[in-house]
C-alpha cells in the first residue's frame, strides 16, 4: 500500500494545458478547476466586477487577462 501526502496541494492540482486554455471551447464547457487554472495563467479573460490592487492602482479585473501570483502576475492567491 502506497501512502500519498495530501498536504502538497501543488502536486494534486494539475495546471490546465495551454492548448486547452487557448481552444475555442466556451468557459461553460470547461471544468471549474481547468477554467480557474486558465484564468490564473492569464490565458482566459476573468469575469465579474471584482477589483484588486495592481501595483498602486485599483483595477476591475473583469474582461482582462491578468495572471495570478503563482504564474508571476500581480493578483494574490486567496485559496
């Protein structure tokens, strides 16, 4: 029997491929995890009226492709 360390979330959550993120499939056809990964990688536009501080300015992120911190972008990781 093999014991798996469940504390390492990075290994359990695989990032979505660039091919999938850049495909013409609508957001509704992707799974929630894949869609979130695509948005965090900056390959799909974000939705909603949520605003974040990007640099010294507050920016509404809806409709923009902004990377998350995990992928070298300015948006914080709230998980």
